[in-house]
C-alpha cells in the first residue's frame, strides 16, 4: 500500500507557497517538496496539521492506494 496525497493541488488552490505551508506546520520546505513528490509519508500529526492549514479533511488530501 502507498499513500496518495493531493497536498500540492490543495496548496495551490489556497495560493500558498511551499515555504508558507512549511512554516505553518513547522517543517522545512524540503519536507513539503518530498511530500508532494511522493518521496515522504507524513506522520499522522503532520497530516492532520496540513489538512487543517489547507482547510479540508485529511481523507480528502491523503488516501491509501495500491502500488
């Protein structure tokens, strides 16, 4: 199983930069870049924080998928 995320789409919809999102959830911009590229699976806490900042439900941004 893999985690599919739509962070980039929701971030852009909010007209937010990677740096702005990173600052709001207290991680580096590199973490957001890795997350958006699918190279990093966030902790539950980080996923919840991202969903809150992007003003949507966690299930809308993060979904389980098959490889």
